[in-house]
């Protein structure tokens, strides 16, 4: 959002937040329930990281988050900003249609369960070992 990384320092250090960094950005998984089963995802990447970097980093991030107590991740899509839509190939499902959220605009809610992540094409990608006959 055009702000220096130091502007989110307090948020990143909060005990209810799991910050995961990549070369051109990263993810914040904010705990939104008492036991840590549900986390809200915020994605922060510069244009240099859009595309393959985000997808590769996201696979690692979801593997890490779902390795713990987390069972569900929610995120929002901003109306008119297609880059904010989470990938269906990760198992995300639209949970609510666009609704006004003043003063920020219109948002839609998306969710991803650990069960949906586990069977998604994205989670299965790059999980074969070199011993697998399909890898040559």
C-alpha cells in the first residue's frame, strides 16, 4: 500500500499473527478465534512478486499454517481488484457475496479449510519425490 515495511512492525510482532516473508512481500495470518483454528489472511506483495513468486510462497505458507492448529483461513476480495481474489486451485470457496464495508469499499468473503487445501491441485503440486517414476 505504498507504506514502508516498518509501518506494520507492531502487527507483525503481535503474538496472534504469523508473519511469513518472501522476497517481494509476504503473508500475515491473523488469529481470529480463541484457540487458533481460524486465521484471517492478508497478502502483501509488491508488483515484482506478483505471479509465480506469490504462488510458490503461498504453497509454503499454507503448508506451514495448516501444519499447526489452524483449520480454516478466511480472506476478502476487493470489488474491482482481481488480484485480491484468492485462487480456486488452492481450494478457496466464496463464502459471501460482495457487501459494502464503509469506508473501504465492497468486499466478498472467501474461505479455505485445511481439508480443502489438502486435496487441492496447488497442495499436491511439487510434492513428488525424485524417486517417483513420473519425475525425470
